[in-house]
C-alpha cells in the first residue's frame, strides 16, 4: 500500500438532514489511495461503511465478490454501471478475496 | 468439523473462586471470540454509541454492535449493552410526541392512525421478558465461513418489554378473516430511494398471539434509540428479524408479502431445522422463512484463553434460552464434551427469557481444557455438537466452547 488516506464520509452523507446518521468513528477507517480504491469508496460508502468489506475479507473468496457487487446493484439499487462493477469486482477480489 | 487454530494472546489467573465476575480488558473483549474470520477480528473495535457502554463494533454504518459476552451473564441484559443491529443506515430520531402508527389493509379501504399516547391510553398495558436474538447470531463462527455481518456470540440480549398487545390493536382496527399475513414497515431507510424499505410480515396467528406486543419500554424505561424507539415489535420466541424497530406502518395482507426481506433474505433450506411449519405462506419447495429460535446457551463468566487453578473449585456460569418452551436442563463439561455434569438452572421470569445456570467443577489435571455447555429445552430440543451448516449462517447453536489453561 503506497499511500493511505482517511476516508471522509461526512461530505457525502450530510445532505441527509434530519436523520441520525451513525458516523461514530467511521472516519478512522484507513483505505488505500488508488484509482480503483477511490472508485470502491465513492460507490460503496453511500450506503455502508467500508468495514463491511474488511469484515468479509477472505470470507468472500476471489471472484465471488462479483455476486456481492451484483446483490448491491440489483437488490439495493447501488448506482454502479457495468464498467465500474468490473473494476470494483477486480479490486475487491484481489485485495479482499485472499485465503 | 475442524476447529481452526487460535493464537493465545493472553493468560489470566483467576482468583481462587471464579464466581466473582472478572474484569476483562478491551483487548480481551475483542479477542474473546476465537474462530472469527481474520478480517473480522482486524476490523472489530470496542466503540461507544451515544447512550451505550462500549460494545463490539462490527460495522459503523449501518450500526451493528454486539454485546460483550461478559455482559450476558445476568437474566436481564442492561439496556446500554443491548446489542444493536440495523439493515439500513438512515435511522431517524423520532420524538415520542411525533410518533405515528398507521394501519391499513391491502384488500379494503380501512385505515387508522395512532399516536403513542393513543396506544398507551386505549389498550391494556402488558409486560413480557423475552430474548431478542439475531437470526445470524454467531455467523462469524460458521465453518466454512459465510458472507454477512460476522457476528460473534453477542448478537443476543434479553429484556423486559412493556407495551400493548398487537392483537388488541389489530382487533380495534378491524382485522378480517381473509388476512393471512400482517406486514410491518420500519422507519429506517437506505440513503438511496431505490433501496427497498425494511419490510417484514408475520402469519396472522403469530400477529394475533397474546404475547406479541408493540413495546415502548425496555427494562422500565423508554426503548433506547439504537434499539428501535419509540415503538418496536416484540415477537417472543422468534428471531429478531421480526422484531421491527421504529415500526410506523402495519398492513393486513390477503396474499403473502413479496418483500425482499421475506422472499430472498432470512431463508433456511427446508428440512434442516425444527419449525419448518411455522410460516407456511412464506415457504416454497426448497426454502422456508427463519422463525423460531433454536435452543442455545453460553458460558459468560470465563473468557477464552483464561488460566484457572488446578484442584480448586471453578464456577461456570451463563445463560440458556430457546424458542419459548423454556429450558429443561443445562450441562457443562470440562473435557471438551466427553463427560458432562448437570448445572443448577434458576427460575426465569418467563419461558422466553434467559435462564441463568451455574455449575462448580474442579479441574484435576494441568494444561489446556475446553469447557463446553449445552442445554435441553422443555420441548425436547438439544444443541448439536456439530454445526448444521446453512449458507446464510443462521441458527448456530453448537455447544459453546471456552478454552482455559489449568495451572
């Protein structure tokens, strides 16, 4: 991991005024700074913190991340297009699909 | 089933009689559940939500926090340590004065609204003590591991609930004979409008059960925000997926709910667990909806990795519960389940409650020992030695195992 940055969630979610959002200490999650990592951040954190991914590291193996990304798109309506989905699946499979 | 290796990071020597609760450090609370996936262990934190004491964070948003094992040793779980589980991350803070419950039907024009004060004024108050347990409790201990919120032992809690009978409210509304299910909406939502709302349904017989209540108090105080204030559904004996938080809309259905959360999530393979007949309008050829909790138990006063003294009495304490028949007996083992001895089981506040047990054993040989516990329900259900594997990781009630070193 060349660089790591602190993921800033607040700017994305503060538009949802009047709601009690559980930001807690989510901003402490450290994440890689690369094009693919930023794409994952920008698409996934709309709905959930990145620890959902970390928690399942190695549980969802390799290319099985595709099924998970598809579930997010189809069941939950995540705004991810086909090309982005490919990049996200490739990144998650490589970084979080290990044994 | 193989048991993965687990590196022992700490050793405690208990004071001569370990019936005194042992203070456990933050690192121990997090490390106290062996066999979790490495990524789960690495991302767990001891964190404090507003109004709560420190709990084990599995995910920040939606908030999923489990109760530390040591906090589950009493019949009633303190409200500020009651586990927290949400599917959707936008969780409004609803003032009791603003709360509104809407009732409707999918087969007639009837509708009715209640404020919280209406509910409290118009219906008889009732109280019940009942265990609330996530269907996926202990998912993180599934072997092989399965995807999802990787819960350890703490996605379960017990509380005294006060509210009004759902049955009374439904009768007042005018529930009719063609209602086969009753559906419930919570106020939590996804940040995107396209994300399906969290909607669950109950078969009419369960909705009309006199133990199923709309609760506004937990342990004598208003329900905490994180546990579903101002009003949540209490479905004693059934897993927490039906215990709708921030319940805002109830609808009488004449055809089965098609909610994603009924038809796709919370499904079990048929013929694997008891209770397949509990919700027949949501069953299909291959799967059924998860419903009743299976019998289960925990050792709560001894953490995995502790050291204990040879030839000295060791008190093993914890709780046992089931889907509502009550607990017949509890047994403990100091030799990894080869031999068992009976525990004393205290009288519980209700058959849906935690049943506290205790047993005194005297380890007589040095070295590693695995303590185990198992319960038998009044309904004749036993806990299995080996996991009944299912791809969503539900109903894990394998004998709890705690490794100690006898020194």
